[in-house]
C-alpha cells in the first residue's frame, strides 16, 4: 500500500484515481504529476514499486501544498479576511454564502436546513 503525504492510497484503484484521495490533488493535477514523474496512469496503486512511490512522494511534497499545510493555509486566509473586516470575512463569521449567492432562497447549505416561514418546517403529524 502506497502512503503519500500521510494518506494511504487505495491499492485496488488506478494510481490516476488514487492520487485525488490526497486533499489538494484533483484529477487534472493527478494526471500532471503522473506525466512529470513518468509513472503509468493505468497502473494500480498497489502495483507501484518503491522507486515510483518515492518519485511521486518527492514531487508532491516539494512542489505542492497538500493535506495539513493546505488546510492551514486556507484557515489562515479566512482568518485574515475576518481580521481586516473584509466583506467576505464578515460572511464567514455570520455563516452565510461568501461568493455572491442569493440568500432569500437557496442558502440551505451554509445556513443549515433552517426554514423561516410559518409552517414550512413543521413535521408531519400522524392522524389518529
């Protein structure tokens, strides 16, 4: 089992599909990394030898922010927005959509499933 950036990659999946299990790596970046390292994208993650895993590990850890460092960077960016009093920071503080979406309707994901009109959030009562 290949372990890269603190993540155990699933051995049964193709390496192209296994790399996106690492936070910060998507399909496009996975393909780019495999092209740089010269590893066959059709190989299963469990079939990789130590040399290929070492190549992948070296490129990922040297070139890209992934996992903990990326999460920390995102949290620091949000914290900075809050501290300077930016509009986006206040939206984060209030738990509302940040990127300009409407909130009169369709903001259930950020606000939670909160219904603000009478009767719309009621549970159905069983008739006796």
